[in-house]
C-alpha cells in the first residue's frame, strides 16, 4: 500500500497548492462577499466556495471513484475505499482579516483514519505533507516534533468555539492552564496548529469542537512527525476533543486539561 499512499499524498499536495494560489490571489484582490453560518462569527467567503469547487473538480479528475466531504457542503459518495476530507480555507477569520494564518487542508482517509495528507499555507507558501508509515515533510525537510519535556517550558496552541456559550468554559480552562506553561498561542487554524506541532513551532495543541475536515490532514502530519495524539483523557482522538503534543508533555497536559 505504501506506493499508493505516497501517490495520494502527491495528489493532495498538488491540489492544495493550486487551491492555495487561487485563494491567495483572491485575498490580494479583496476577500469578496462574506456570509455567516453557525454564528455571527462563523464566516464563509466566496473564496472558501471557490477553493472547494477547484478541489472538487481536481479530485473528480484525478480520483474519480473516491468519496469527498468538504466543509462548504460537498458530500460525494464514491466506490473506492478512500474518502477525502477537505477544508478549503481553514482559518477563514484570519483570511478575512488578511492575517497569514490560513491553510488549505486535504486528507485521504480510509474510514476515519487519514493515510495521506497535505496542508498548504498560502501566505507563507509552506507545504506540509505526510503519508502513513512514511513520515511527514515541510517541503523536502523531514519533520520531527520538539524535544520539550516539561509543561512549564511548553508553548501551547489552542482555539475557541464559534459559540459564545462554550467560550466561557474554554476561557476558564485557559486561565487554569496559563500559569503552568511557557505561553499560549491562538493561531486561528487547526490545520496550521497541528503542522506547527509537527515541526516544533508549538510543543502542543489542543481544541474541542472541531470537524473532521479541520483535523484529518494535520493529525496525520503531526503523528508521522512523532506527536502523541489523543482526546483530553488520553483516549483515541476525535474531532470533538483534540490533544496533540510532543510525547514528553502529553501525560502532564492530560492531567492539566
Ligand atoms: C477554524 C479552526 C480553528 C478554530 C476556529 C475555526 P474554520 O476553522 O481551524 O482551530 O479555533 O474556531 O473552527 O472555520 O476557519 O475552517
């Protein structure tokens, strides 16, 4: 299966870069029309839709028999064992405010298990890729998580819900954690946060209430770079509870969360 997974990784990388170039050009021309989804702060731009349309067209061309699930409404059922999870712009708020922390996230999965992935950050032109059992790369550089062994020197990424009701509890959790760690970063795109753990820019990332398309690609890239992944209790990871870290601080983080 390894040649197949590498081939799927290369398909994801090619399409993520194409979609990234499209949205980056769109951002430079102005973010275009904006609508809201689950709340007044959960926004979607015309470039989210255009990116998902491009990705859909390219996957239909290159991987005709596969299933596809996208954040902006794509739900195609195919006949192959593979399902593509697509976030056409992860970090839409950053995109809208012209902040660099947004990403194209594309993963091929068997069931819920990612086996090939690409995350492209258009503003910094960084392409993170991984194939299950083969490692993870930033461009041609192999990725490895940080060597942090103690929570009090750890830089921790996180994110917050679009629901204001959930954010109060999330803020209380942060206020308990903050005195125990080096610092907190809220980068605004789960896929980027997961890649930052993979390359050691963050020592850990946790968040609740994600979707499969936010998580799938970055999860594989982080785990192939040596990250330990679980939910907040150390059980198998799900989009609703994501805890990804360098191994040396994972159990301390479980105790603190
Ligand atoms: C975003 C996530 C981020 C989370 C935001 C939002 P979107 O995804 O990547 O981690 O904190 O609330 O859900 O909506 O920009 O694709």
